[in-house]
C-alpha cells in the first residue's frame, strides 16, 4: 500500500508543479515593458481598451492583445517622383520628402487604413494642385512657398489620422530634357557674362591703379623739382647775403681804420677798374681819380725801370 500511495502523491505533485509552471509562463508572456518614444495600442475582446505609455504593464491573458506598436519619434518618408503639369503646360517630375510624427496612437491605428499610402497619395494630389496654379519659372523659384503650402494642407488633412506634418521639402524638380538644355545654356551665358564683367572690372581697376601711380609719380617729380628750385634760390640768397655781409664788414673795417683821402680815391679807382673790365663801352672818370691814375702809372713806370 505504501508504494502505490507514494506514486500517487508524486504524480499529483508533478501535475501541480506543471500547472504552476504553465501559470508562470503565461504571466511572464503577458508582461509588457513599453520603451521610450513608443506607445502600444491595446484591445480587449477585439475593442479598443487603452494606449500604454512608457513603463511596466501586464495584459490579461486571452482577453487583451497588442493591436499596434507605434513609434512617437519624428519620421521621414521619401516619396518617388510624381509627374505634375504647370500652368503653362510643362510636365515635370517632382519628388517630395515629408517629415511627420504620430501624436495620437489611437487615431493612427483606427483612423485610416495604411497611413503611409494615404499620406503618399495625399502628397501627390496636393502637389499637383499647387503646381497647376504656377508657371514653370514660378515653380523653379518658389520652393519655399510651395513647401509651406503643402505642409499646411497636409497637416490639416492628416490631423484626423493622429499625424502631425512638421515639414515638407521638394527634393528634386526635373523639367523636360529640352528645357533643362535651355536652362543650362542660359546658365552658361550668365556665367560667361559675369566673367566678362569681372574681367572688365579688373581691367578698369588696373588702369585706375596705373593712372594713380603715374599721377603720384608726376606729383613727386614736381615736388622734387620745386624743392630743388627752392634750395637753389635759398643758396643764391645766402650767397648774396654773405657777399653783402662781407662788403658791409669791409666797409665797417675801413671806416674804423679812418682812411685818408688818398686811400678812398684809390678804392674808387679799383671800383672803376672793375667796371672797366665789364661790358660798359663808355666810362666817365672824375678828375680827382684821373690824378691818382696818373700817379699810379708813374709809380708803375719807375718800378719797371728799376728792374731793368
């Protein structure tokens, strides 16, 4: 009897242990940890129950399930080029980039089927409507305006889906090949025109610099010549001043020595001698000096006879 009882108890314990293990596994599998920047949309018996945010959660086994895991980070979607027609009937390809984030996980889960496809179709439709009101030149030069209009329209349209559109960018605008060729030629011509202007401005500046250099050189030469003439004039003035000073000094000394009448007449004779050596063709000599001149000639002859 003992052996069957032990066997019976052992079988019951194993069954209990198995049940406990199953319960633990079930509970562990229903523990949910929501990470940062995520949200879980929960359903109970097929109906929306709650949105779980960051943290530790336990769902009821067999009754609750995770309907959708939603990322709350800003997302970027790059849509392929879309054919659009401008107001002046030019067909071009434009691809867009949309920056958005999910603000309401419940609306994002139940508001629209396939949200990314819905946003792509809405973006293409909005782009065609906006470009259809613009001509080619306006389309190429009004990217910021187009981006702003598209963002506003998409943000309003996607709000019921729990989506907020933060920014829309036109990535590439590709006109037809012939228009691209014409634009390239125009850009090349504009580039050559700018180069010509820069070259002409450089030559103009160079000519101005040369002219200014010649002007400064002429001014320097004139100033040098002027200074030279001033120095020469000052030199001549100083020379005349010194001669006059010497003459005044000699007269002063002569006056201080109290010369006699004969000395004065002799000095007068020397002065007339100097005058005679000049270009004067007619000289009137006073009678007093003539006597002195005769005396000087007689002395000269006596001295000459003495030396023979």
